[in-house]
């Protein structure tokens, strides 16, 4: 392995911090650059600015080795051979497209410091065509350097595992030399038998959004089936299990409920539609509009069940919301379906109290007017209805008998189809779940 290669990572958020720590653990010297001095200070102390199982320990360990350093100073990348661009590409404020400000400025910031033969490697999720445009820019401002694209498929909650033992490595390159450099970086992972896929720049960019679109489609498909099950008196959990045994379909990502959220799937499918329209291929991705609509409708369906159970006027009711993050084992509340539902119920006048094992502070930052509680039993006390919206393990371990003595009325809605319905019903609860007939 050529561990004598030096790497830089530009943007030390979720993706960048993970990539930097993991590359250091493979033996490389890594310099991470971020414009946020607070984040850089924390990371330099070996502390993670967000929650991700396993990454905290890895980061602390790698900082101690001295191989991993963080700075706000872009000139620190001057000695590096390979530069991973890991900055965010959020949805733009005025439309569906991705905002590329950070990607463009990251490349512009490092350009003056790139040495002869340096390789810039984009990892951010970008609209197809971005890499080619950046390459053309680089040819003008830093002709000594080259550019490749290497999409990242990591899931929050499994970030370290997905980086060090991914199910494939995809590299978009314009020549053999760029591919060879990336092979040198990833050799220990290739040696594990990880499939290696060489593509051109546009295909590599497309692989990422295609994968996320497929996953989003799978979730919205099962949520559409949930709607039909409700109308027809069926049970979507049994339906999902039954179709999932067909290996062509597969049983993963068929969990019906309040749908997908987070920093990737929603914005990626929207940006993909916007880009397709620019390319004159709007019709090809028209179905993603429906995927988005089904997903957002799931949130509304939960609110309808709440109104049905309580009343159209929610002002007299206390609702305990279990879960604020977009999925368990994360503190990420970006586009969280759980939090969105809580906000809507609060806006409708209900007294909403939200619990989450890790997401309270990030959620409070976004919605300071909402009420949060660190003690789950305290939150539940005196409630007229419980909403289970993020499937943290600790919610599955709640004892419905004990909880039954704390609430005003025993009504629970399982927005994730993750609780044991019989257990709750046997303890005298009125139990509703999306896609399952009572
Ligand atoms: C996703 C992709 O999985 C990952 O490959 C990509 O790199 C980034 O985007 P992540 O955002 O971490 O990862 O979340 P993921 O595990 O995909 O879940 C997305 C959302 O879908 C969550 O809100 C989750 O609750 C929801 N979901 C997932 C369902 O509603 N049902 C399912 O069956 C699976």
C-alpha cells in the first residue's frame, strides 16, 4: 500500500469527518479542512460535533496517532497528493436544484495550492455534469492537477462500516493515472474483495442519485401499498414480508411508515428531477414527483389518524411524540418526518412533548418553540395519545402495562410499524399503525 500518499479532506461534516478518520485508520496522513473554526477545534481535540456510533472512538484514536489533523487554513493542503471534496450540496432556497456554492468554492480555494500531479476527488452528491464543469475550471486555474469523482454511499448510523467495508467502490475517471491513484488509496479495501467499478465522470455522478432514487422508490412503493391496504382492509407488514421473499424484490427497505427523510434521499431525488429537466429528460424522472408526494402524504396520514382518534380541534390534547430524528442511531433531524409531524400538530394547537435519545438539541435549535423532554416517561405522563415516529430500540422496550398507568388515555399510533401490536393491545391499548387495518 502506498501509505506515503498524503490526503486532504475538504469539508468536515458528516461525510468528510468520517472519510478523514477512516483514511487515517488505513495509515494515511490526512489533513481535514473546514471553514467552521468551532468544528475544527472539536475535531482536533478528537471530539465529534455530531452523533455517529463508532466514529467517536475511531476519531479519538486517529487524532492520537498524529496522522490526522484539522485546520481552517486551505494552504495546509499544499503537500497533499489526493484531495477529497466532501462539502454539502443542500437543496437551493429557491427551487428543487442542488446548491453547488460549497463545491465550487472548495475547488477554487484549494486550486492555488495544488501541486504537480495532484488529484482532486469529488465525493459530494452533485447534479450530473458538475464534475466535467469543475474539470474544465481546473484546467484553467490549476492545469497541473486532475479531477475524479468517487460517490459515497454511506448510511448514517453505519458510517464507519460503510466507508471501510463498502459494498462497492465507484470511481469516475478521465484517464488510467487517476484510476491508479484511487486504487492506491483504496487498496486495503479492494483487498477485502470489494467490487471496483470504473466509470466516466457523468456515470459516476449518476450512480449515486440513481441508487438513492431507487431506495426512495422502494420506500414510497411500500407506503403506496400501505394506503391501498388501509382502503382494502389489508395488512402492509404481511404484504411486505410476502413480496420480500422474492429475491428479485428483496425484503430490505420495505418498512412502511411515515416515510423517508434526512439530508440525502429527499433533496437528492428533487435535485435529480431538476437536473433531468435541464437536460431535456424531464419525463424520464416524472415518477420521482410521485415518489416525493407519496412520501409527504404519509406524514399527513398520521395526522389524519390523530384527528380521528382525538378530535378535529386538538387544542385540549397532550400528544407525546417518541422520536425526532429522521432515523434511529443518528442525531440528524434534517427533513425528519417525525419532527415535521410534531411541528404540524403543535401548529394545530396540540400540546406536543417530544422525546428523542439523541436528537433533542439539534431539534430544539431548529424549533425552539417546541417542548422537549429528556425523560421518556415524563413526556408520556398525562398524554392523550402517543405517537411512535422514530424506531429507536428503547421505544420497543417500553412496557405498555407500566406506560398505561401514566397516560390519560391508552391510544398509540405506530408510525414505523416497529412495535409489537399484540403486546400493546393485550395491555388494553387502542393501537393504530399505518397500512394495517385495526
Ligand atoms: C441514504 C442512503 O441509504 C445512503 O446510501 C446514501 O449515501 C445517503 O442516503 P441515510 O440518509 O443515512 O442514507 O438513510 P437511510 O438508511 O437510507 O434511510 C433514509 C430514510 O428512509 C429514513 O428516514 C428511514 O427511516 C426511511 N426508511 C428506510 C423507511 O421509511 N423505510 C425503510 O424501509 C427504510
